[in-house]
C-alpha cells in the first residue's frame, strides 16, 4: 500500500515538474523594421499577439506569428505589407521551431541574464529556411524573458521588392523579438 | 484664340496634377479608421467562431480573415503588459480555447472595469487562428473595442 502511494506521489511529482518545465506567452512582441537610409520614413510594424513556448529542459523553442497582426502607423503601409509583400491572406502564419543550442548554460532557477544561441527553421511566406541567431534569456522572478534581434533576407523568403522602391525598402528586414513568458501550469 | 486654348489646357493640366498630388498625399498619410466605427461583417459568438476555425481553418480564414467581426462572449481575463497593451480574453468556463482580443489603445479605457464573467461584445479585425494542443486554440482579433452587455 505504501509503495503504491509513494509511486503515485512520484507520478504526480513527475507530471508537475514536466509541466513546470514549459513557459509560454500569447502576448509576445515582434518588431519588424525595413527602414533604409533612403527611406522617407520609418518602415516599422509591431505584432503584439505572438505565441511563444519554451521548454526549459530541452531548450526547444517555438513561435507562432499571425502576419495580419502587424500594425503599422500608416494604413497604406500596412496594406502594402499585407497585400504586396508577405501576402498574408495566402500565408497567414509564420512559424519558427528551433532550439536554444547552449541551453545547459542557462540556470532557469536563478535570476540573471544569459546570452544564448538559437537555431531553427522559420516558415514565412510559404518558404522554410534555417535561422540562426544569438539572443538573450533573462530570468526574473519566475518569468522568462526571451529577446533576440536578427536580420532576414527578404528575397530568401520570396518576398520581392518592386524596383521602384528598391532603395527605400530594406532587403534585409531586422526582426526584434521580446517575449515575457510565464510557467505553463 | 489659339493662345487662349493653350492657356486653358495649361490650367486644366495644373488642376489635374494638383488634384492627383492631393489625393496621393492624402492616401499616403491616411490613418487607420477606428474599427469601432466600421460595420461588422459578421456577428457571432465566441464559441461559434472557435468551432468554425477548429473545424476548417482554411475555410474560416477565407471567410473571417481581415474582416470586422463582432463577437459576443464571456470575459475570462484581462491581460495588461508593461507597455499597457491590453488583451481581453473571451472564453467559456472550462474551455481551453479562447478568443484573444488585442484592444486598440484608443479604447483602452473600455477594458478598465471589465471583470471575469462580464458579458461583452468585442468588435475587431480577425487576424487568424493559433492552434496548439498544449496551450489551447485561439482566434485572434486586433484593434478591438469593447461594449458591455447589461443583462440585469
């Protein structure tokens, strides 16, 4: 009887620890910037509804971004972004699946800032590509803040820039990620 | 006589050019229209739209994406971050799925006194569906405004 109770307790504990390994957010932020020195204005968009999950045990990391959720200051720019560049009606979702490659260097139980490397595959505009970047994991009061900044070559994802504006829209969009994640219960 | 014709056509061209510039300038500077002022293409309950997306995401995308949608539902929680962007989460009790409404900052005050359990109508632009076994599935609305339904 005692054995059963103990093993049951162990199972419960195991389940709990498994659940607590994962952290997530559904309100992560991604900033998109394709401004060049020749741009007459800033070409910036913000998405405030990014879903992100990280498994602190394995370092597995996953992002899901709805392209129509990018907000630009100018309505016209937002329409161009959606209709001419990323074709968000055809490809509504961008996903990244990857891993923190040096996950063992992060102590998820101690507050601190840990520089990390992230590697994975991003699917944008119907094209899947390998992405590798350095980022930062900040542990603060039981929360994980994942941040990273990297550039993507738009042509890699078959996003073409019309020649008329080729010097005004950057061929390399810079992407900034900021996700404050809470433990998944 | 000929001179006059030239003058008139010259003036006409100037006026047309001016008008074009004006239209282009206005279009370029066009601001987002407040979604609250736009008519809703569909009025639907939270549970129904989640069902539509879960059943056939592609069909639901082509029906709802980019459309102004009014959704009736129960507030599960209100999420406010450091940059004071507010997300109102509509979900029926016990359901893992929800409708997540990112509130337009000009309407932030409408989310102020919402408590979980409030009956509301949220109007916003549908940006899509995020399905996840672990986290539950969500229909996402952007640029939302909120109206409370008084049922007492």
